[in-house]
């Protein structure tokens, strides 16, 4: 995915999780925030932990496999199979 708007505009990353009800996604390396944590077994010192925060899906776009740029998606039905196709190049998105 590529980020279309916001502080991280132009960055790309892999989608780690999709929050369907909130219409948000967590993308690897995008929208990093500092989260303060209390001391626990994993982190006995406590302090700040950097982690990805959710970003609205309207600010994300799939990447065209041919050009590597953001593209819209067309849907093609072949029998029971549904195939996603990049609008820019016509290539199949896997």
C-alpha cells in the first residue's frame, strides 16, 4: 500500500491488520507513534515504545505491479473467481 495523504504521504508498506468496523488499517512503517508503557515482564524499565497507529483506508491505495505507483482497482469476474486488476496498467493484482 502507498499513503496518499497525511504526514507519511508517499511512504509504502505492507498491511499488517485491517480494522473493518473503524475503516482503518495498520501499515508497516507508516504512522509511527510513541506509546508510553508501564513496567511489565517484557519491559521491566517501562518508558516509550514506537509502534504503528491505524490510518484511514481512504488515505491508502494499492500499488500497480508494473509501474510501482498508486492505482485504482477494477474487479473482473471469471466464473466464481474474482480478479483484481490495476486500472493504470491492466495487470492482475495478487
